[in-house]
C-alpha cells in the first residue's frame, strides 16, 4: 500500500520535471516516461501500486552502494 505522503512527494517531483520539460519544448523518450509517471501519481489509478513498486526498485538499485 502506498501512503498519501509518498504519492504526493512523487507527484510533486515528477510535476516539477514535467513543467521544466514542457518549457524546453523538446521531449525525449525518457522525459516522456517522467511525464507519464507524473500522470500516474497524480491520478492515483489502481496501476499505481505496480508503477510505484517499479520506481522504488529502480531508485533503490541506482542508490545502492
């Protein structure tokens, strides 16, 4: 289960990235993924549990030392 605070934090982070990308008017594939993640976290659809698990796994993998 994802907490409301965690979902809000991810929505804010991906929202800031989305605003910066839209201002640059050039969106690549990985940037489009960030925009899509913003929509998932903002919409709180049932698929958020799967997406959040994937995002957490990726963040943990990249930050693991």
